């Protein structure tokens, strides 16, 4: 099928040129020619996304239609839109692209061939096509692309804004997921992260249907074959902590866990780079100097083509998108065995959680469903400073089913494969936001290494009187004074008050799930006031 006929199947006609599966150098040329970005020192392409420097979760809608209506958890993260309204807005998209150039990448979501999704990404911008090429998995045999039949299609028209009064959107930005038509349509935002997260949303529907756990986590594997998972929202350290020079990276953000082990959903990384240094994160830093990397919203030193990674004048959510092959230590097939360690990362803005705690099976499920962290400035529109929040399954905006669908699958896998679960606080110590300081990356890495080597258990634990989890008494290479968070506070009374305040937020948040037997069972793993 020729490309024009392929587009006609979507209702897209009269476009100018269609560029199919171009290489990164070719896409660079188009991006620069069209004024979409600048090539900077070392070879990356820097692009600026305008008003949207993060995701717009309030602008995502799922089409309510008979084949999936009974499956979807219709919450604030899955707001519904009718098929008729979807069709009317898509007609605007089809009209908008007439006479324009379009760029198409055909690739895969999922490193496991048995359950991967064939994804076609159609973009208005060339640099968004590079992003898609980086973030998804390429077909090594180009001849197979001749017969590529997409399972799902993402159409991204950044320059088209909706009219809320006419299109029933919340703003000019829209991310529409249509499971019946197997399409995602994005408009009104240049933030490339919407592309990858929309595909992740789709995979969070497709994989559990097959009994496979879909996870918002990073993963790596040791030289002895031991796999570890790192759950957490943006800004908690998933990318940083999984990029370990002593371990092979499977992926930094999205994974599946099937009967054979863990596999990456993506083929690239999307790392935060604000305040990035070669000393603290050498591998990620090196990627900011490589051809093929997309740098989002990173300022340049005036009059140069040199990037300023410590400049947050545009946003704190500066990002680098690069293929996994840019990194020196990666899993060759983007896969690993069943994990031995499952780590829940949280940014505690209250400054009362310990830097590490061991969780029982009940506690692991409670903290997984709760997904406590802080929204970090810049990762979402309107967030200017950290705010305590609960994000179901450490990825609420991307989950499609009710949370206990995912929790049940995870609990079964943890039990079957004997994995240990830990809560690691990469946030504040010594006080709440404005007073406390963030745990150093050096100490957090030492804690992670102790978990992976089994050393975190050797010094014994003391139970937290409210949360019940085990706080290590000592860990090799970690200052003992930071293990007990109370010791960092000027006032023990202030610490206890803030700890109880946080615990009450956990309890209050869990009330939203009701009193079903499976909910009450998991609630046993929560704090006791």
C-alpha cells in the first residue's frame, strides 16, 4: 500500500509530502530547515515546546464506547468523550493537515514479540518523529516495514488547538484515546512526552488483558542475572537510579512482567536533565553530548551552541530523549528475568519517611496502590513547587483499569517469585519543603546498592510505630544518622506531628477505594493511627 492510501484509511487526504521511516540524520535536516530546533555542541537537537513544558493530564480523554466501556476506570484520569465528539474533532485534524508535510515512524511497543504492539506514529513536526524513533523499538529488518499493519496509531498535530466550547475539551490541548478505532490523537501541545505516555496508556489496557503486569517503573539487571524494578513518578529517580554503571539497564520508565520475566515497553530513555553533572550521572550526561539525542527546553549559554543544564528559566522539567543504544550498559534484548528486588521510589515532601524501609507483602500492596510522592515542579502544568499527592499504582494518569486489577497481578508475581519490596525516599529529610534538604544521590545510590546486594537486611530492622515497616538499623556505607528521619529534625514533637499528618493522608486517600474485601485486606498494610 502506498503512503497516501495508508493515510486515506484514516480519513487524511490532500497532504503535501509524507516522509516514511526516515533516519535520524534525515529528520535532523527537516527539523532544522523548518526551524523546529538547533543543533548544539556534540550533536544533540535542542527544541523548545512553548507554553507546555510538561504533560497536561486534565486534557486526556478516553472515548466511551461499548467494547471497552465496562473495563475502564472512569475517574479524573480517564475522562470520557463521546464517539461523535471524537469524530468531529478528528475531522478538524484531517482538515488541518491538508497541504502539510507529515512524518511517519513505524515501530513497536514491547520488547517481547509475543505481546508487542505495532505502533504507527504520524507527526506534524520532524523532531517529534525523532522522539518517536528514540522512544519506541525499531524494526531491524526494514523489508518487514513494507507489510507493516499498525495495531495502534498516534496522530500528533501540535499546531492545532481545540476550541473547548465547541469540542468539549478542557482547553486547547487534547489527548484523545480511542480503543475502538485504535487511535490516539494529540493536539495543542508540543510536549513530546504526550506521545510516549499515550502509548503507555494503551499498553496498560492491552497487557493486563493477557495476564501481564504493566508497570510504570525502570528496570535493570546485575551481572549475576538479578533483575530489579524501580517504581515511581517523574522526579523520584527512576531514570537516575536505574542507570547504574555496574548493572545493565533494561529500561527507564515502562515495563511488562510476564511468565518469562521483565521486558521493556520502550526502546529509549526520557531523562530529566536539570542540574545534571558528569560526576553524579556520567552515563546520562554523556547522552547530552551525542548526535540523535533530543533535548527539550534546555537553554543555551548566550551567543553559543553550548547547553546550560543548570538553567531552569524555561522549566525545571528539562528533558533528554535518547535511544538505549546511547548507553554503555544495556540489556541486549531489552529483557530480564523475574525480579529479586522491587523498589517503590517516593519523593516525600513532608520530610518524615526514612530513606529506606522494608515492606511486608501487605505493606507492599498498600504502598503500590497508594503511590505516595510529590508532584515535582515542571512535570505537570501548573505545578510550581512539590505537592504531596497520591498516584494510584505509581502512575495514576496512565492506568486504565481499576487499581486492584494491577495490584492483584503484582501480588501474585511477588509471591510466586519471592521478590522483596522496599520503600525508598529520594525526597526530603530534616523538615518539610522549605526547611528540609533532599537526600544526596550518593547516599541513595549506596542504599540501592545495599538492597541489590542483600546487605540492607544484615543489620536488622526496627519497626516504625505508625507505618509498621522495617527501618534498617545500619547499612554499610550509609551514615547511620540519616536512617532514622527523626534525628534530622530540630524538634521531635514537630516530627511526630508531621508524621501523623502524613499517615492520616494515607488513610484518608485509601477511603476512596471503598470497603470491598480485597480493599480491606490491602488496607491492613497501611499506617495505624
